[in-house]
C-alpha cells in the first residue's frame, strides 16, 4: 500500500509524503480496523471503506482513504510529545497519530456515534493502542477535559468552524480541517494566531462526510431540473425556469486562450472572484447543447446573469496532457456572464500561481480588523472566513 502510494503521489498531484508518515503507515495494521472488508480493500490506496450508514443507506462514517490520511498527517506536522485531538473516529488514524507523537504524546479521538466510538475503542485495544482516549460526544464543543491541544485534526466536513476548536488549541497550535467555501471543498491546515486562524501554504481537495450534531448544516441545492440539474452555493435569487430554458437553448463558445492548470485551485479562485457565482451539477448528458465530456459528470463553477443566463466553464485538449479553458454562454445575456467569467479567468492567468490565503476570524470581527487584501469574506454564524491571495 505504501509503495503504491509513494509511486502514485505525483500522478495524483499529492504533496510528497514524509518519511515519518510513510514509516507509521507501514507499521499500523489497517485491516484490523475494518474487519468487514477484504484485505485488498483495506489496503487500497484510494478507497474509503464505509463503516456506518443511516437506515436509508446514506454513509455517515467511513475509514478515510489512506491517501487523504497521509496528506492530512503531513499537513498537521506531528512530532514527538504532542497532544492531539482527532475529530471523527475510526481507530486507524488515531493509531497512526499515536505512533507519530510517541510515548510522551497524548491522543484523544471523539465521535458523535457511539457505535463508531465503540468499535474504534475495540480495534485500538486489539492493535495495541490502549493509551489512545476514545470519547463519545459532539465535537462542536471540542474535548475540553484534555485541552489544550498542539494539533486538532478534523476528519468530518465542517461548514462553520466552532469557536471551541480555536480556543482548545495551544497558542501556536495547528488545526487541519476540511471546509466548504462557496460549494468548494478544501482541506486546510491553519496556525492559530491569537483569536484567529491563518492558513498554511498548502490546502487540498478532499471529500468528507458532513458533520452531524449542533454544527450540522444541510447545504441546500436549487433543483433546476428534477434530480438532473442543480445549483449549489448561489447567494442571490435564481430564476430557475429561465435558467432551465437557457441551458436547453443554443450556446455560444468563447476560447480566450488561457491554459488550464490546477483545476481545484481555479475552483476556489472563481468562487472568491466571481460575483453571482454557483456550482452547477449536471447528471450525465441531459442537456443537448450542455457541457459535455468530463464536465457533465463533475460540478463546475458557473457565473450567472440575473435573467437566468449562465456562463459555464469548459476545457479542450491541446495535446500532451495540456488543456485550454473555454466558456460556454447560454441565454439572452449569456455573453455578458461569459465576459465576467473571462475577466476572472484572465486575472487567474496573470496571478503568480500562489495558493489562496484563508483566514478564519470570530464572527463580529469588524471589517477594519480583517486583512486589507481580502477578495471575499464568507460570513457564517461563528466565523468570518477571508479569502485572499498574496
Ligand atoms: C470520515 S469518518 C472518520 C474517519 C476516521 N478519522 C478514520 O480515519 O478512519 C467521520 C466521522 O465523524 C463523525 N462525526 C460526524 N459529526 C460529528 C460531530 N459533530 N462530532 C463528532 N464526530 C462526528 C461521524 O460519526 C464519522 O464517524
């Protein structure tokens, strides 16, 4: 498993895996924590075995893919003697953390689902990690009893970041957490800086089950056409019937001559820079003139006009694994939306390629205290998340 991971990391665009993390991955027996799956599945590099479902089959807990676990452990930068809180349990990841912090360290893991925490406890004991503490409860409130933590690693998708997470970090502690930013998923490593969090240079695309409990947030999509076409993350009202008509009508194509690099970073750039932005989900080829090819199966950032016209990003191959970005315009004012989109893409093309800087400030922080180079501020009940580029 580790050899495959090391071989594939570049192909997958993963950051390099440190020798320390590779060593502990070789040491902890992963299959002990998922006895219900085959050895092959337990040691697959990009598979997250489901461990818990709701009555209607929705997965509420899975053992994260080892690819993601390795990446997050490196984002956390764990070292001997650290005190660590893991949010969302499975046992395996907590065992890896325990190996990384060593005998002088302390590991606590919390899960809201008692069946999940029970099995984590059982398998941790079986694998020889009796020192790892397993707590059942809602991680919205952290685990005050064993705070402060040098590191908090969140393995569930947070929509807002609860104040307890920052408060329970040591002064220079680090939080690694998956986030949703206007419909875009990123796993971000943050340093605590006083009352706020500042992202470290690397953050990555990951997919996690959503948080339950007090911090649960149902992301409401707008159904544009039954279950086939939906919009997520739209902040302004959308004329759904007009949008549906636009998407079924003819389209114009624009190819502004920009090469396509780092698609997931471009998602976040678009989410921050475009006004009237949303993520469009289209199931299969339901649109005759719609975005075809790989885009049809993946959510894509779009720019809307207020009459239901829309501009949709697409791409075409330039050969040698290179791609060019294009924009499809639908509806009477599609061309205006496309022009707005192209302005955002040109700005992307001009910028120096650096990653977004993400800062999370307590809600109620006045604008005057936020970074002056901010591009967008996302306000949620507990936090003001600032997106900026250096
Ligand atoms: C992806 S799984 C955890 C995987 C685990 N860390 C591993 O590496 O195998 C996410 C877990 O978060 C738990 N969870 C969801 N909401 C929670 C909350 N508010 N507090 C604590 N745990 C929560 C779920 O029950 C689920 O078991």
